[in-house]
């Protein structure tokens, strides 16, 4: 039985995991960098340990040091959150070797899903449709040009080992491809130590819809329906909702079943998410699998009534799932917006000192916060400083709650994307559920650039 | 003379010009990394790079002078 968990993460997700631990009477250990000494999650944990200087490779990516602290603190498990070491198979294996339970799937599966090329092959073999593209790594620009002739533009160029939008670019012509290949391959080499690239056809008017999965160690797996995450900027999500306003009940069932079948075929365990691209005819194609908890897990919790972190801990404890597919229902509608410390038009980061911070409160409003008033947002980490999650009996109701909640949000001292979020949710296309991945490009930017 | 300044806090990811090199208006001088994003800092006018005041990996604050263009 897990009695004490070290959370190998920071920000809102560290605070979120600690909250569930408290509910389950599990003791918590926080680890933090010098830049995060005053962060709320550090104060929430029962114990906290300094990892090192602010830079991630001297703090949150120091796998050995984190394991050493876990041992010293007598923790019996590590929750990796998202980002950082959460999809690092070597870290997961090292935890197990050190006698610590890694709250997530086995390292071997993480390794497979961590490579876009390997993941694509595995999913294809498990009967999941994939986007037309390369089956192996593309090593040179010449090879890329030959493939482009076959699949046609526009093409999405991606770093095989990539993540967080780094090394990813849409190209429309041979000239663009040649240029983008060189720069992105080099960048991927710098960031991930692997310059291998991967190409796939960019679907027009596509939606990004993902299926949340839970799987135990006894071959049981369920899906917790889908999340629509199409509204993105810089290839990163900004607004997420559940259920999707677009897909039919039939497609919902098919996507869920496909995801569960795939999870069983690869022997997946713990919480995971399969991301799909969905075209205008509701055809869906595998995009990637995230072998960890996701930022937007909260909207699934709101519509299903489950605590996904609690499920993760139970599965890691070797318990069988207590829910089956037939007992799961969608209750109402939930929307999450990510609050970023950034300019709402250029999307450039805006680190700095937060003077005032008042998050909205009320029925059907949930906040997951990484910061407080009188707090320094540093440039070392992701710009997300919080999440606002709202619910309603219907989508229209949820949008109304969101509108009023955003209106009551008060952050001074740094720029945030709140004005962008207000514009997006007030847009007719959003209200109508026309949320494709081109939303920001097509609807938001033209509006703000003319104003 | 123009002082090229950091538009936000971050670390210097890459310096894209050399001292003595002539640069055009809007040409990138350095690329900063802040909050996991690369932010190019460009020269506002054409000229010659007189001095580069930072090294790759340095941390800069908003308003810090990065380079001097003459």
C-alpha cells in the first residue's frame, strides 16, 4: 500500500496531486527548484526538499537526485505529473529498481509511445487508423521532398522525439520543407538529442479530440469519453471541453472502443490518453498517446464524477478497476481554459511579478492554480499559471458560467491571455461548436489584428 | 548608435551575429529562451555590430542591453 508519495513536478499539477493524497491520507513530499521556493505547492506538501538551481536540467529533470530524495524521505511512490520526467521510461525503470512505485505505465510502453514513429507502428498493428505519413524516420531533406511528392502538401513536419510543439512545423511547399527540415531537425537534436524527423499529411479543418483511458494490471480497461482540445496557439492547447460538441454518439462510441482495444492490445496500465485528429466526416486518426495524466484531465473528472489521480494511485497499488464501461455516463458539460502568463495577441511570454491575483469563485467553478498574489512568475518554466474549469448542465450553460468567471478573474502585474479567452468564447464560431485546430488563426487573430 | 535590448526576461539561447558584422534592419541578433519559447530579438536599424554584451547561456532581464549596433 502506498503511504507516502513524492511528487516529481511543480505548479498546479503538484498541488492537484497533493490534494488527492490528503483525501486518501497519503503523506506527500514536494521537490522544488530555487525559483519555486515560495510556490504554493511547496507549502501544501507535508515535506519539501530543494532540488537545485532554477534550470530544469539542474532541478526537475534530475532523476537520480529525485529518487535519492524519495528514498531519504521514506516515500514509497513517485507521481510524475505531466511534462518533465513523466514520459521518461528510464526514470520509470530507475524508480522500480530503487523499490519505488512509479505512478504510471511500465517503462517499456512509455518508450514505445514516446517515439512518434514507434507509436504509429504499434497503433497501426492494434487496428487504430493513422494519418497518411511516413512509417519510419526521415533522415534527410531530399528524402523528405520525395515523400512530400507522394502525400501532398500541406504537411506537418515533426521531431520524432518531440513534445511541447518544439520541432514541429506546417509546410506548404518544397522550398518551405527544405528550410524547415534543416532548422527543425537541428532544434530537435539540441532539445531531445535526436534529430530524426517524421512527416504526416496535415488534415484541413481537423479537430483534436482525445480519449481518456484507465487500465489496471489485470487486463481491465475503460474509457472516460473524449475531450475536445482543438483551440490551440503555438500548437499548444488553450481551451478544452468535454464532451466534444462535434462528434455524434456513434463516433463517440467508436472512438472509445478503438482506444480501449488499443490499450488492451499494448498491455497499457494506469491513466493514459489517446489523441486523435478528426476530420469533417468524423473519420478519426491516431495522433499520439500520452502515457501520463494530462493538463486537461479535470474536465473529464467533472463530467464523470471520478478523481483520476485517485484512480492512478489505486491502479499503482495493484487494485483492480472498480468501474466498468456500462456504469460510466456523461453528466453535463465541462470547459477548461488555460491561464497563460503571456501577451494575448503575440503569445510572447510575460514573466514578472504578480501584484494582485483573485481567481473567480462560485458554484460550478473550479480553479487549479500555480501562483498567488505577490508572487514572481519566472521565465524558467512553461507559462501556464493556472486552469479555470467550469461546468453546466448544457454547453451553453457552461459557456455562460465561464464568461462570468473570466470577467471576475483579476491578475495584475503581468500580462495574461484572459482577454484572448474572453474573445474566443464570445465568438459565434465557438458558441456554435465550430472549433477546429485552425480556430485561432482563422477567427481570433484576424479580429485582434484589425482592432 | 542603437542599443538592442531584451524584450523580456530569459536566457540567451543563441547569438546569431558576430562582432563587426553588418546587419540589416529587422535582422535577428540573438534568440532568447523564455518559458520554453524561443524569442528572436532583432535590430531596429541597419548598421555594424559594435559590441555583443551577452554570451550564450546568460540570463538577461527585461531591458538589459544585449548588443550595440552602430
